[in-house]
C-alpha cells in the first residue's frame, strides 16, 4: 500500500511541475539554480598527473574558493567529481563506485586529454579511453596538462550550465545516467565481465527520481538481475 | 672477500660463463638446471643476501624466455646478475621462494605479465591486473594496438574554430587521427587500408594458462 501511494504521489508532483502557471514559480526556480551554482563541493579523484594542477587552482594563487567551489572529502557530500588524468581499467571500477555513491544532482568533469581519448595511453591495453562511455561527463578540459586558468574556465562553464539548466538543458547530464543506464552498464560489463555489479541499485534510484526511460532497461540490465545477489553486511572478525 | 675467491665459488658450477662488467657488477650465464644451485652457493658462501629483482625478457625469435636474477651483497657492495634461458612453449621454472622470500612477488608479477609458471611458488594468482582476462600482455606476440582497436572507441573532435584556424594556415600540423595507428604517419596508409589491417589483426583473446 505504502509503495503504491508513493508512486501516485511522485506522478502527481511530475504533473505539477509541468503545469506550473504561477509566474513567481519560475523566478523561484531560477533562484534555486543560481544558489546551486554558487555553492559546489568538489571531490577530486586524482587518477593521473593532472592532479598537480589542482593545488595552485585551489590555493591562494588562483583561488577556486572565490567561485564558490571547495574540496570535499567524501563522495556523499560532493557535487562535482573531478577525474584528473588517465583512468586505468582498475581505477575506472573505483571511479564508477564513487560516482554512484554521490547524491544527485552530480556533475563530472574530465581533465586532461587522457579522459577524452586515452591521450598518450591510446595504445595501452590497461587504460580506459572515453570516460563518457562509462558515466555522463558534463565538461571536458583538454590539454596535457591544462593550466589552472583552463581548469577555472571549465569550472566556470559548468557553473553557467547549472545556472541556465532550465533554459538550455546543459547542466543535467547526470540524468542521462538514469535514463540510459543500460548503455552505460553495457560498456562497464564489456570491461569488467558479465558479473559486474555495484552496491548501488541504480534502477531503484531512477524510479525514486522519476527518471525512468526506455534506455533504463535493456539486455544488459537483464544480465544484472541474473547475477545480482542481496548485499549483506560483512562479518566482523578479529 | 677478494675477487679471486668469489670467482672460485662461481666456478664450482661447470657450465657457468662469467663476465666482469665492472668491479661491482658481474654478469653470470648459467643453464636453467643449475641456477638454484648458483643462488644457494652465493647466498651461503659469499653473502649475497638480497634479491633485488627478477626480470623476464621475451626472446620470441629464439623461442625462449630469459630470466635474470639480480642479487646484491651488502658486504661486497656487488651485484650479480644471473641470466638463464627457458623454453618459451613450456614456460615453467622452479621457484626460489625458499631461498629468497621476496621472490614471491616477483614471480607472481612475471606469471601475470609473461605467463611463466613457477613451480612451488606460494601464490600463483592474479596480482595487479585483476580486471584482465586475456593473454599475458608483456609477451611479444600480444598486439596491444589491435586489442585497443577492437575494444575501445575513438572520440572524433573537429570543432569549427580549429577549422577556421587551419584555413588561415595555422592549426595542428599532424592530426591525432593520422598518427593513431603506429606506422601510419610514414606509410600514409589510406583509411581503407587501415580498416583492412584492423580486421586482419589477431588478438589473443581466450588465452588459457
């Protein structure tokens, strides 16, 4: 019973969003987006050499804090996931686990050429090439490595995307992960094997956010159901 | 210990070939069956207590793997590199774990990267490449580029501003698309030929140890 009621409620709220007629409501939405773009917490996952450009960007030389962006220690409280540098297949697993732990709305920035195309590791068997095959990426900052000015430029662009999200629909790449989960999961399974499974139930989250689409389900999510086993707490042993 | 007495110890093995590269650096070539005897000798009688590394070289033309054991003595300040060769098709060798404990990691690494099985080594399992299911990637017959072509996609990026720049005579001299495949820059292979070459590559998938 509870579940059914919840479903009806969420449907109602979706309809309400579409049928808003109060002119002040739009103003309020813009205000929310404005506030959101002014307060971002960043989790920098320093996979490669691009991380060396972050200390000057964060500290007093270029000072990221004047843009309202601060480093954050846990993925659960972070808004931005900054992937700096090449992502090896082994690291990619951890990046995906980190990304799925973050709470929506969440944004991904890929720094350096390696996240675009593998960069100088294009011929390496151990490096994943395109980051946006495995998770939706908002902004790429190309360069080997990009200067702190370029990093700040990319962050500014992300801020503008978030601010103008309702007009241009650019700052909501994270919704794509729920809408096209089957595509992303398929690419992940190609690398990690068919038994790949994360602790986060993405499909349930998609239902919660009301972001289910045709791409959420597919052949790859069927495989997921085959191998999925309930996650139990680990035994404590001394 | 003088150099002569060290030579005396080394010469106890019949098939040995000693090369003095430097007074602190000795290269030793032995047959595979007498390598453990040599290590035991220099550890027990000549204070070579530290196994720095085990290296593997793939000599695909000779159909052989070369194993190099680097052993260091803190008393002599001298490094002995013991070279030995084993058959490539039947890549097995005996472990030296009972002599040198760090050999565990080196042997695991070589097993993963070259597929040389060390008999008696305590943990012959995956070490670093836990997400890898293909053939050992450091072997010379593994074509990394062909594997990448088959597994991953390439991002095309041709923005307008770059086109404008190159129209004015600037831009990038060598496009990344042209040097993506090794040798294409010099051969100037056309796209069709590249596609053909892609199909003909044999990637070592489904390799079994």
